[in-house]
């Protein structure tokens, strides 16, 4: 009964094919021997048997020579310790070193990796894989990612994971230098004109606030007016004049984009942006305000609510059922794949990042990978390495025996023809 080597289950198909080809090559050798014996028996019966005998004799020699050569690679022929046989088992350490040097020289150097990746559009390939919802591998990837994410969030302790996430978020907020960031954002917004809608909204808000608080303002003006203004009734006219002037100022500022008040507001915003970026005192004030906000219990409650809402949303995305995609997570992957396919700049950035990453891996860990391969081969015993290599290339080596039999026979026929001609 044919028993597979217990440590080599993956090599069974290759080993079986090699064994079948070995039987075929051996059967061909036996057939040539039988044909040669038959030709010798009928040698005087006709000229054809001489040609057949010449073919069979040379075919046997070629078959035996190639059998010896192929067998000598893996074991001692007929069990005889002939020098320079069983090459692979006895030279496995040298083979391991040669394999390691081959990988080191031709595959895992940063220059080779960079050259091979330069012409490869990895971002486009990944984008096409993700963007096609009907592709089997892409669908399995989405389903696997969704299931893994859902299982991860349900398995981990909610409180411990939440504390970890909230602590990490709070640490990032505490380390954030907020004032320069706000100043740069304000400058960028003003450079693109995105501050103008904010000014418009502020002016409208000021008008509505003035209208809602008009009675309070009139009362304040009446209280501060002197007795003469009250006795003559001029305090009411003064209140009307002040309020009408404020309404007119706001209306003109809203209507006229070039109004001086708008210019003053923009100057104030520019000054604020500059102070946020350059003024240490302003930066210290913003940092102090940030620390006060982070220390407020309301901030802790907000972070807690943010974590719970985010966790629930992620679980819902992962667990949503869809015949084509595993919920919104699959939709996100499709949109990411479409962006990778269509956006040339994004492809360039992703490809550049992937090249740098893989070149860095080759530079840092190439020697370790090579050493792992070499050490693994050295740890294999003679039987293991023989079965592995024979299972991989043994079928092709048996073709050498078959070809040697046929070519040897044809050479024998040619030599026989030359002998007759001479």
C-alpha cells in the first residue's frame, strides 16, 4: 500500500505523477530489452530485424544512461555507494546556501524590488479587484473583512476597548498644538474666500439679535439719558436714531461686498490668524482653553458617546446583509476601488507608497527571509528534501529517460546505416 510521507501531505499529487512517469520510462526500457531479445532471436530472418535490433540496442543504452543520471540526483543507483551519486541528499546544505544566495542576489535586493515594481500599477490592480462587486475574490475579501471586524468588536471587552480608544483619542488631543493649526486653517480659508459665507452669516445673526433685543436696548438708552432729554422727549428720538443707524449699517454691510466694515472684519481675522501662528501668548491662551475643555466632565461624556455611537455604527456596517455586498462596508470598499481606478494622482501616491514600503521590507528583512529559507532547507532530512524536489520536478526528469530511449534508438539506427554504407 502506498503511504504518503506524514510530513509531506502537500506533495502527494506531484509525487504520484512522478511515480507514474517513472513506471512509464521503466516500462519503455523493458520493452526495448524485449524488442532487442526478439531481434536477436530473428536476426537471420530478414534485414528488417537487424535495423530493429540496432534501434533497440542503442535505445537500451540511452535509457540506462539516463536512468543512472536521473537516479544519481536523488539516491544511489541500485543502492551502490558510487561516487558523485545521491547528489541532492548529500549536498543539501550547499543547495540551501545556493538557494539563499540566488534569492539574495536576484529577488530581495532593494534595487531589484524597486525595478520590478516601477512598471507595476499595484493601485490600479487593487482598485479593479475592489471595484467589481461580482468578482468572487473581491466578494470573499469584503465578506471576510466584514465578518472579522464584527467578530473583533463583539469579542473584545466593550469597556476595556472603549477606555483604550478614548484614552488614545484624549492623548492625541492633548498633544495637538491647536493654535498654529487653527491659524493655518483660517489663513487657508481666507485665501480661498471660504470665510465670506461666515461673515454673511454673522452679519445676519447680528441683525436678528438686534431686532430681538430692541426693547432692551431702548430701555438702556432711556436709563442713561439725562433729565433734560427725558423732559423734552429727546431720549426716544435718540434711541430711534441709534437703532436706525445700526440697522442701516448692518444692511449696507450685507449688501455691499466692499463695505469698510467687511474690510475691518477681514483685517481682524488676518490678525487673529497671524497671532495664532506666531504669538506665543495667544498660543498659550489657546492651550489653556483646550486643557480646560478636556478637563471638563462634559468632554468625557462626549468621548464616551462618540465611542459608543462609532462602535454601534461599525457593527451595523459589518453585520448588514446584502446579496452582493456585506453592507455599507462593502460599499466603502467599492468606492475605494473606484477611486483607485479613476484617480491618477491617487494611484501615483499609492504606488509610490507601496514601492517604498516593499523596498524598505526588502532592505530591512531581506537577509532574514533568505536566512529563513536557507535554515529551513538545512533542517530538512535527506528523505524530506528528496521527496520535495522529486515531487516538484521528478515528472520532467522522467521525460529525460523517455527522450533518451527514443534518441538513443534513433542514433543506433543512424550508426547501423553508416556501418552498412561503409
